[in-house]
């Protein structure tokens, strides 16, 4: 079976969406006997340099195509030229690809599956427009898909009213070996944040949180690792300066996985006070490293804490309470903190990408015979390339 994963951003971009698609495609190729490939855009958002049109990432063939327009809704109608002989086209996230491949199914006749990855409600910006879009165009596009896979239970709640019987839930997993037990073996007073510098992540709240922690000792530190998105390093540095913690914050831009492991080895806590997450992949990866999570009180984080019985979960705005909980936990002693580290590592094993990939493969096998369509070759002149931005 030939699977084409279609996603707007992929390696070398860093984020939960990118990691999820890579893990799924890699395991499908290496362990499950599927010919899984990735189709993505040829530029990272916020950058001007084009990436190679063809690539191999951890054994997964990647094709990159031109696009134009906004990163909020990047236009790439030339996607139809690159469907090849895919048995199933698996679209990741709700964006142009999701809508366009639905609208043109009469032409390409591929079996379509989509994974939600949080939909497009990661920020409150344009909330009214997004709500109308979701209830109209997204609802209409869903009809072209054999299945809509919610990547989290919060996504399932969001999509249930418009997806109906097409909806099922397969929570994301993590690469169990990627950061396994990488955190500091002996407790430290260092928190780490890693991932995209995006406004909905509310990284800027970590600086006043750090200021509160440092009232009990100036050895508290914060590492902010990741890649700029709609916030820059300069934006975050300004926020750190405003909180008076510049000397206690270290920024690490676009670290590799090996560099992240080194940073984890200096840390005992993972902090994320995000407004919205589809699943919270980074929080699970942090637990696999043995980091104690400090999280905002949103549905996926609350569910994670309930399932794993570890971590601090508070409303993001209640920095005093969060700081109090961290200090109380740290004062419980080294033995207790080492036990929590071991518990975090053990509990993360329930989120295993091998099992997730197997469930997707079973889904493909169940829906393909039922699709009732044979793939059609799309002529090269069926859609115009357009002028990429």
C-alpha cells in the first residue's frame, strides 16, 4: 500500500506536527511494510530560502512543492501534480491541503484520510472568522474524507459535531528512544521550554514565573530552546528583560535533537503555559526524558496529568500559584524528585508511536476497499502551477 502524507511544514522545521508525521511515516516504512512518503511545502514559514525539491529524511522520501500566499493558509494547487500513484492520501492538519484535496476529489479520486492536529484554533486571532469557516467550509470538506482522525480527546470534542461517524480518535505518540531518560539525574533548579516560538505558547509568561522562583534563590534558571515562528528571539529577550531575569535565561536557537538532550541533562522541569494544544507532544517527550511538567490548565494537559499522575497544572495566568507549587515540589527533597523523574519516564511509555502507527495502518486497510474509487492520474495541465511567493 502506498501512503502519501501531505503536511504544510516538515523537517527541517521543528514542531509537534512535523515530528508526528515523520514518526508515523518512518515506522510505516521500517516496520509495517508500507511505501510511505511525504509531500510538503518548499519553504519554512518566515524564511525566504527554498529547500531542496527532493530529499530523504530518516529514510522517508520527501517531495517539496512551491506555494504562495500567507502561512495561515498557504496556497499550493500544484499538489495535484504530485499525488503519484498513492493508494491513500493522508492529510495532516486543517488547512489549504485539507480543503483543496476535498474539493478536487472528483478529479484525483484518491482515498482521503485526515488527522486533526488541533485544527486551526491554536490562537484566538480571527476567532469569529475561524468559527464560521469551521462550521461551513470545514464541515463541507469533511464529506470527502473516509475518516477524520482526532489526534487528542480535545480534538475529538471539537470535531464530533461536524464529523459525525467519520470521526475516530488515535492519540499521537512519541519516539520512545529520542529523549529517553535525558534529564538531569540529580535535581536542578532549571526549567526548560522547547519548540516553536509561537504566541499561543505564551513563552513570555515563563519570565515573570522565573522572577517569582528567584525570590527563593538566584540559582533558578530557564532555558528557552526552539525556532522562531510568529515570535522572534528578540521579542522573547525583550520580555525577559522586562521581567528582570535576562541573566538567568539562555536562548538556544534551532537545536538538534542531540543538542536538546544535552540541554535536558541540565534541567529538571519542563514548562509550557500554552493557550492551546492539539495533543501536547512536547510535554510527553519531556516526560520521557524524566522532566517534571509544569503546564497550563487546558484539556490535553489536564488529561495528560490525570493519566500519568505527575506534573503541575494551573491556569497560565496564576503565576504565583505555579511558582508556589514548583518551590514546594522542589523542597520535597532529592529522593522524592528522583522518584518523580523515574515515574515520568515510566508513564511516558503508554504513548508509543509503534502502536499508533499500527492503528493507522489498520485504519488504511479497513477503509481502502470501501472507498469504491480507483486512483486517477492527474494530467500535468489539470492545474496551473501559479507563481510562488
